[in-house]
């Protein structure tokens, strides 16, 4: 009996994971407007009403896909955050974003091209579990005590690496260029300007 329960639970988790993966891949390939429960169910090989055994609504499935993508990006940024000094850790974190976009294109597309920010102004702090909050912490380490322009520099870095990542996946997809090396050079020049 216990074996049957464990097998059923594993099957339930596998289908749930498959649904999240199918949702993510669909949005990455066809955009958020193309996302439907019927199409996700078809990709996984189940009937659409069966999705409700795993998720209460379309929004719940989408929310879980976004949550999984956020966790994956945070793990990638943490893994890339290396170096002895604050500057090295900041640059390696920023380049980790570019690496994540290259290695996880579906998650990148879902999280950073199809998910609007819930933050509405600088008066609101970023969500403490967001990838942006992780980057902002590295920026504040780099700037040191008393600096009040962390958000300005964070936005500049985020724009630089996000722009390079998007270009690499869209307009420059077939273009041979040293994107990572060029991005690193631009990051270093940006940080030099902030240290002068």
C-alpha cells in the first residue's frame, strides 16, 4: 500500500513539474498571449481538466512557473558571485545573468521578458527574494557605506546585461560576436566611472 502511495505521489509531482516546464517552454516560444491550459495539457499528454488536480487556476500554474524561474536565476547569480573583492563579485554576478540567459533560455524568457515587475516606484523596496535585490546588494557592497545611488548603478548594470542577453536571443541570434567579453569590458568601464 505504501508503495502505491509513493508511486502516486511521484507521478503527481512529475506531472506537476511537467506542467510547469511545458508552460515555461510555451511562453518562451510563443509568448504569454499564446499560453492556455488546453495547449499546456496537450504538450504534457493529459486532458485539460486534469490540470486542476495540480493547480487551482491558470494563474496558479503561471505563478509556479515564474517562482521556479526566479529560484533558478537566484541560484545562478549566487553560483556566479565569486571573487575576493566587492567589484569582482559584482562583475561575476552581472555576467552570471548573461550566462543564465544563455543556458536557460526558456526560464529567461518567462521571467524577464514575459513577467512585469510588481514594484511600482523607488519608494518601494525590491522584493527581498528577487534577483534584482541580489544584484542591488552586490552594488551596495561595491559602493560602500554612505552611498545613496545604488539603485542608479543597479539599473545601469541590469540594463547592460539584460540588453546583451535579449540581443543575443533575438536580433543577434545568428551573429558571431564576443558578447560576454564585450559586456565585461562595458561593465568594467561603467564601474571605473563610478569609482572616479
